[in-house]
C-alpha cells in the first residue's frame, strides 16, 4: 500500500559458484561479475555479498523483499503488494513510491537495469546467483546507485539437457510451483531454457466486514532464454519474460490518532500509545479498531493490485584479440492498476486507484580487455536509455462526507476547499539518458593493483503535469517543464595482496542520483519545480581473507559517506492537511563497519554470519517549519545481524539429511524523518528452519520448512496521515509452515 498525497485542499560471464577445491572441507570459491567481468569474490575490492541458488532456496527467497537483512546493512520493505520495494543499503535509499521515482539502489537482471519500481519485485525464479554490491557503483553501473546495486543472474541455457521442478505447500493454502527445462536445439550452436513460476495463497488478514481473507497472493511468471554460439568467439543470449500479478492490494492495519478526552491525549495533541485501541481515540470519521488483532481489519473495499510486465533483451559478446565487445539491448514495459482501501477502515475516507504505465529501452555497449595475464585490465563503454512514464492516479477523499455538502447547486456534494473530492494528477514524463564510462585496473606489481574509473551521465527529462479535481472538472495546476540533469561519477582504489589468501583495499567512490520532477499530487507551482541531483562521496577500507586451508573466510570493511543535496521524501502538514514533499532537503554523514564470515569447521557443516554497525543521521535539515537536524535516517537500523547454519548428514544408503537454520536481527528503525516514536519499529529477531532428505544423486529433495518460526509480528512500513487522524501499518507475513519437493535432472 502506497499512501499517495493524502488529504488536500486547493490551498558476459555468468556469475556462479566455482567448483570446490580438492579438499572438500574447503569453502567453495565464489565467482561474481560485480565489475562486469568474472572474478573471484575475494579478489574484488568491493563490498559484495553473493547469494547462491542453494542459499536462496533454503531461505525461501521468492522476491526481492525476502532479501531483507541477508546482506549486512541492507533493508528492504514495501507497503505495496507487488511493486515499489523500498531498498536501503547502509542507510541510502528512497521511499518515494511514485512511478517516476528512482531508488538509490539499482536493480539489474542479467545486466539489464530494471528502472521501473513497478517491475522490481518480479522475476525471482530459476536464479543462478544474487550479488549485493554495497556502496556507490557510479562508474560501471551509473546513476541511481548511490546506495549500491542488486545484481541478479538467472540460469543460462546449456548444451546438456536439464530439468528442474519444485513444489511447495504451506500455511494459508500457499502454493508455489516452479519448473524449468532446457538443452540443445542445435548441438553446440543453439540451446534454450524455459522457466515458469506460479504463486498463490488465500491471504493472512481477515476482513470482519465481509468474512473474506485479504492480502492474498496470485501471480505467475515465465522466461524463455536462447543461447546462440555459432563460433568459439561469439555468443548471443536472448531472453523474453512475462509477469502477471492479480493478487490483493495490501490492506493495512488502522490506528486512530484523534483523542476524545484529555486522559488519552499526548504532548503532541494526538492519542497516547496506551490508548490506541481503548476506544477513546478515533480517526476523522469516528472509526477506531479496538480488538488489538493485527491480522484482522474492517474493510469496505477489497482491492486488487494488477500488474503486467514484459521484457525482452539480447546480450551479444564477441571475443577477439584478447578483447571483448559486449552489447546489451533491452526493452521493457510495465502496467499497473491498483485499487486499494487506503484508509484501512470500513468507511470511505481515502481510497486510491493507482494507474501507471512505463516503457523503457536501453542499450549498453562495452569494449573490454580479456587477458587475465595482462597488467592492465580495462573497460570502455556507452549507455543510452529512452523511458516514458505515464500516470493517471485518482484519489477519492472523504466521500462519506459528501452528503453534508449536497445542495441544489451542488448535487454531487463535492467541496474541494474541504478536500471532499476526487483528486487526480495525470502526467507524462519522458527521459532520454546518455552515459560514457571507463575503468582501468593496473598491476603495479604482483601484489599492488590500482583502479581508476570515470563516468559522465546526462538525463534529459520532460514532464507534462496536471493536477485536477473530479476527473478534470476543475484544474488545480498545469505544468510543462524540461531540464537536463548531468554529473560526473567515478572511482579510485588500491588493492594490496598481503598473502595469497589475504588482501586489503582502500577506495573512493563518487555516486549520484539524478534529479527530476515530483510525481505525486501537487497544488502549487513550487511543488513541481525540479529537484537537483544528490551526490555521495564514499571512502572505504576493507580486508578479504581466508584461513585454515580455506575453511574460514572473513571479509570486513569500514566506510564513511559524505551525502550532499540528499533527496528526501516526506509527509508534512500544510494548512492543517497532510501532503507529500520531495526535495533536496539535507546533507548527511553516514559511517559504519561490516563483517561477513563463512566457516567450514567440519565437512558437513557450513556456518555463515554477517553484521553491520551503522551511524546515519541528517545534518542540518528543516522541513515545513520542523527541525529534523540530527535525526536518524529512516530505514537505517544501527545494528543488523544475520546467521545461518547448513548441515549435510550422510546416510548409509548414500542419501543425506540436510538441515538449515537461519536468523536475523534488526535494531530499531524509524519510518519517517521526524523520528516520532509511534512511527518506528523496535528491534526484531526473525528465525527460520528447513529439514530435508536428499537422494544419493542429489536429484531429488523433499522436506519441510518454517519461515518466521516464532511467529513474530512487527511493522514493515507506516504511512502516517495525521490530518485524517490515522496511521496505516503494513505488517509482516505471519509464520509459514510447509512442505516441499524439488527435482533436478
């Protein structure tokens, strides 16, 4: 659920796990493509967490949200059912849910930038690996990667026949089915892989008004990949993919804020926390939820979040003269029609219909060295993007108040001055983006390597915007603006090999996020004025090491960020009514440290853990008359921790029993810039487990799992609408117990 403007008045190398060393007690080498070429994870002077397909399956990762806290310092949440994930790494991200907004963390699938927030929660199936890159990636990945990047790699076609299938059944009649098949079409020339996924459940929130269950999932996805290899030095990987969501819109929990007596009133004039469900507090229309059941609601409207996505891409790689020429061409479109009961109540106070369309064409061309023995490794490239975003969202506000304003001259009861109306903000934003970039790594000696990179980017944006009442009966604001946002970003670094198993590095990275235009409801020219680029200068030192014949891997890093012209998305009160603001509001200082450890003390047991310590506060920041200076950045816990254990116990038959347990911890987070206690979530531990039987050949596995094992209930996101007297709380998914069957040939 995205709470839009609320009450208003008119005022080439595939990432993969390399084969293990001859000593099968050693930790397997991980190959990543974080620098656009295949490299050992331990040799890359970037903070990277690599999650293999086996790890993803054991943790039940089915979309980007399930990656939350699986890498140090990464937090992912959403208050929409199938779109708009809020991705933060080391405190850097953006919570704006409007379709023309760009996150501070880039999402890439098989080298293709997924720019639309409508499309970033789809396609998590038949994966080879997920890489989480922490820190600005402005040289090789470009703008909108201030916080980092999530690099997703799907399984490629092979010249041997393969088949994979999995089926899960769990609590709430949840069914998830996946299947993939592939192999040669023309031996050594053309191979294919086709994969599909289906997810459904009955929902986990009871609607007391209708007796139905809400927050149900219903989506499917498919992908077809073709790999053409006419010669040893040329290949083309072509893909088409489709995703369809027909599940429920998110239905939030309602929390009333207007007190009815002094005993229930807090110092801010709103309801005391102790009185939330007492019946002494209500919203603007007098409704209050008093049962303290965060898995039940009273909803007059049961909405759907309909999303349709399509993508096609082709990656061609030509190897010659110890170089490679790589071309990545992609086209994507996304459509969304989301009808939601935004107010979370049985009354018609706030209901929003999000209607958005997005089209994007991208072309990247890279010429890069391909000689591992050379002292100099380099890449030169160019990038082009053509994007179109259309939005025609409608917000029906205070409809149940219309009878009070009906008159012979006003039969519909519309009163714009009192926010009793249907507000809309149709707009079209067109963007043409250009970039040229290069990076070079030079080995000064067998131990010392230096890196330099530079990128210039420009986005030409054209925004045609209108805000209106009652589908155009009255025009609040019209605007037609063009502006080009450009910037340099880059990288400097040194890496020194202390021993064959330990290296240290120091880097400087400049990242930036392009400026743009606000995509929510605005009523004044100032609200649609373009906001500027934000920049982030990042300084990092780290060490990557392995000990005890590669039975222990330890990677640590420390960082300092100088964050300038930070784009801040916030809700604010204007003339007593809640509006949304997106502006360059503050500078911030962010610093911290991280550690990741993998241990193989005995051959059957693998232990992994990660920890992040973060200090992330606003510098001087005043907004709408409020002083937020020194406040903690939203979605930025001071401490995150994750741990997992995998034990494979061999049986006499040759089969094995596989046990997985995992847990993660996040300290307190604030959801809003004011750091109001009510708009926060205290520290939370979440655990999961999986136990299975695996056949001798490893082709069949069957077992049971528990996710959110101890059934922790906590808030994922909060939208506060003070002017309507309510908070909207998006809750986590309850405990899920289930069974699964997986097959690989």
